[in-house]
């Protein structure tokens, strides 16, 4: 949608364009993007790039410079690359585990057509969060390729390194929660499935490469760690968005926005159609063939999905969360991790249907699974298209109804600019 319209979608997306344009100016004049100090309204203690997305904004600035100063074209290019990373990363994982060319695309569609993945970009305009979340599948795919192949290929090394750089250099909330999600996924799989063919030498080399890629962002991450407890004057912690974090909204089969929402197109639904297909289909396959080699991984991913949903929906849990986790602002942000879990569960269900030689097809018809999956894909894709083009996807506020911030000079704040916090 970014490629075919000039909509601004949300003021956050518009402001991202301006911040990228400022970075283009810095690149052009040889200024290292360590700090941006906003002295209008907030005083001198608001170093945007030091605490927020400096590395990815620098990449946006470089691409803007290379494209002749067109920050809109640069943002479009990086956004398409991010969607490709999300889709391609999940597809790559599916192929690694033996899914066919067509079936490997199904988990990728489960994630990239999910409601909150689309919302992140268009409904909320949180471009940095969108870029960060999109890198997670490629981080996992590159890591798995190294762990189980036993050696680096040039492709997996480059893609893994680039994905880790983006993941650790864009959005701090996603870095924190994404790391916790990946750690929880690894731990649950280890409990259910054991170590398997994992090579510790491969794990060590993977950790070294990941650390080196992370340290490229050290100029921003180290100040984050050093000054996080000292720089915050007024921070927005967890906001009570109970009308979003409810069973009827998150698990709705339709894409709906609660009437209390002040954002027109904030859809937070989980990929319920894929979850339902995976739970019902996988459950039936498990009953027929309990000795399936995929049974334990399928159960592990189901537990991960249940835990991720539980963190969103069980509001009393938040009273016991450690303080750093409360700066998530909105628990519905975790719906991206629900979608990742749903994609993994879909892939595991497909693997279970493929690797079940003892399945009695008179009891679990293979045709019924295929046809029902095709229906789920069709419904999810149609819902995604509807979400992209529904009239209330874009706010009607004139100052950011189109991406006019691209033309705002670096030393002048765009009309869409806002800053609620003092540091």
C-alpha cells in the first residue's frame, strides 16, 4: 500500500520519514548519528537516535542519500525488504524442515497476513517496531541453518548477520520482548524435545557472530544500558487497554476495532483461522498417530502459543511483571508473537501430516485437511486485503494525511511532530 498511495496512515509513520531525512543530512555532511537533540519544546535532553532506532534510521538516511534524496522511496524499499525478510524467513524455516515449496508458504502467510502485523505498519505507523519484528524470522532461520547444517554458508551468514543487526538496532521494546520470546521458545522446545542433533561448537560460533552483529549497534545499546535508570523523568509504562486485551477482541474471527479505540484502524486479532486449523487438525493427527516424530515439537509450540496469549489476556499477571517489562506500553503489542507462534504451529501441523506414515486416511482424510487449509488461507488473505483498503485505515487529520514530512527541512519540525516525554 505504501507503493501505490501517498497516504501518511499515522503521524508516527510520517515522523519516521522526517527522522530519516535528518539522517540523510547527517550522512551528506559527515555527521555520525549519535544524537539528535530536539530543543523545541522539550529542551536539550531528548537524544532521539541515542535511545531510539539510531542504526535503522542511519540505514534509512544512507538509502535516502543514494536514491537522490527521496526518503519516501527509501522507506518504501526498506519496508518491502522487511516484509520479504518476515515472509522469506518463515518460508526458509519450513523448507529446512522438509515442507514442500507450496506448503512452506502457508506459515509465512499466517504471519504476514495477521492483523497486528499489518496494524503495526499502517494502523499505528510504528515503522521501527514493524522493521524489528520482521527481522525475527530471518534471525531464527539463519540460526537454525547454522545449528543443524553444521557449517556456515555465505547466504546464511550474511542474512543472519543483517537480521541480528536490524533486530538489535531498531526498537528497544521489541528487542527486550523479542529476546524473551525467543528464549522462551528455545527453553520450551528443549524441555519437550531435548537437545537433538545440536552441536555446541555450532552454537558457540553462532553466538560469536550474533554478538559481533549486535556490537555494531553498541554506540546506542551501551548508553541504553548505562543511562536507562537515570534518564527517565516521565515514562509511559503499561497502559490499561483492557478493551483491546480481551478474549472477544483478540480471538475474534473477524477484524474489528473496539469502539473505545482512539486509533481508527488498530486491529489486534490473532490469526484465529490458522490457530483453529492447526489445533483441530494437529489434535486429530496426534490422536491417530501419537508416535509421530513431530508430536513433541507440535505440543511445545502449542504451549508457547498458549503462554503468549495468556500474557496478553490474563490481566492479573501484569501486577507481578518486573518493572522493565511494564514499559511495553500496550500488551496488545505481543500479538506479533502470537502470530509467530501461530505460524510455527501451522508449520508443525503440516509436518505432522506429512511425516505420519501410519495415519489412517479413512479417519483423518488428507483431502479434508488440504481443502480446509486452502479455505483458511483464502479467508486470511482476504481479511488482510480488506484491512489494507478499508476506509478507516487512514486518519483524516490533515497535517499527516499524506507523507508531507519528507519535504520538511532537517532543522524544522514537521507539523506531524509530537513528543510527550521529557528525558
